């Protein structure tokens, strides 16, 4: 049991350091090239940062970079963390249990909202089928428990629209842009990526950078879907105006507590409108190369402890004969 706790503690330390280095490298890279210039690339980078702890904890790295002092290892019997490794493992298990429970609770709340939602009207269903354009599009449901369009469900997502948007009085243009945005989430598999984020946050709940990387990923995903549905300056201006009208209507409906298991449309809506109104700019030419190198490092490279120093052996020392005491010899 002690050896298992030491192994777990060692992997937690290495995973935390891996995450710190990857998050800082991602922040610098996206700062240099501009995260809002290519939000889909930014979302991929932050997802790689969030997936890195899962790889580190599983020990699945192909290339081990020896950079962590041996004294930090829990398996080191002298000067290491062997004495506190069982307590570290116990505290980590309790924290994982708490945050995994929160994740299950959020999933249950989202599932209850989906179950209580109703089928759309025939006209709305036909409008959605024409807009989706494919047979395996997520199901569409109408719910009074949400104030903004949302996509819920990690494995089998469902698009939810609020009741006020499903009425005949609601402008079809608002519904058009909202459904295109949520469909883009489904096509990009953002719900599965959101599950990776929640698992990473549950496993490394003690690390502040995992929560920061998760919020950066969420913002990048929303901006990426906005950029994908509004590809020209004219479309961006129309979409931004509709987002503003949706925000006004949401405030009229009143605030409801958000469900983390859903990707809701109101995430930093002011920043999204401002980004849409900016002139679209293509990413720098070297950004794809930098992202490929970053992703390869995240998937393959991992830190490891320095090997233990071998004990000094006087027989292997070339100067041992010079410093060895000379025993007196008896006269003949």
C-alpha cells in the first residue's frame, strides 16, 4: 500500500509540473500569435493542455525528460516524500471523490432538464432539419428551464432552446443563428472535449492552472463556433446584432443558475460580440507549425525524476591508489 501511495504521489507531482509547463507555453504561444485570430486553434491548444494530466497520470508518455530533482520523489527512501505519501494520496482521493460527485450531479441535473423538455412544433422541427442538413444531428428539445440556447449531454448531445424562442412571435433570424451555433458545437465534438475538461479538473482539482486552462478553452470554443457560423464581415455584423437582442430577451426572462454540463450561449457574450465586429484576420503562417510541435510534446513527452546517484566505490576511482594509506613493510 505504501509503494502504491508513493507511485500515486510521484505521478501527481509530475502531472502538476507537466500541466504548469504546458499551460505557460500555451499562454506565451497564443499571446505571440494572437488567440482571437484563430480561436479554433486556441481551443485545440487548451484542450491539449487539459488532456496532458490524464496522460501523465496514466504514465503513457513515450519520451521521458529527466528534469525533476530526485529529492521530490515519494519513492526516495531518504529525503523524499515517502513519509507523507499516504496522506497525500488519501487527500487526493477525497478531493477526486468530491469533484467527481459534482460532475455526476451536474450530469444528472442536465439529464433531468432534457427529460422534462418537450418536442418542438412541426414547423420548428422542419426548420431545424433543413438547417442541420444531416441525419445524425442532435435531437432538438424545447425547455423552460433554460434562458438561452444550449447543448447538453457529453456522449449523445441534445440541443435545447428556451420556450420564449420557440414561439411564433420570436424572430426566426434569432433561431437561425442560435441553432447554427449549437450545431457547430456538435460537429466539433465540443461536448466530448468538455468531458475531458471536467475529468482533468476532477483529477487535478488542487492545481489552479487546470481551472484557468478550462476557462480559456471554453472561451475559445465559443469564439470558434461564432467564427465558423459567421464567415464574412456582413454575416458577423448580423450575428452580433442578433446576439445582442438575445441577451436583452434573456435578461427579461430572468437569470437561472447555469448547469456546468451544458454549453450555453451566454458565455462572455460581450467579448463575443466585440470579437465578431472586429475584422477577421488569418492566423500567422507559423502558427500551425507551432501548434503541431506543441501537440506532439503534449502527447509524447513527459517529465521524470533524475536517476539516483550511484554510491561512490573507491575501487573504481583512478586516484584511489594515490590517497590510500600505505602500510609499512617489515625490513628484510
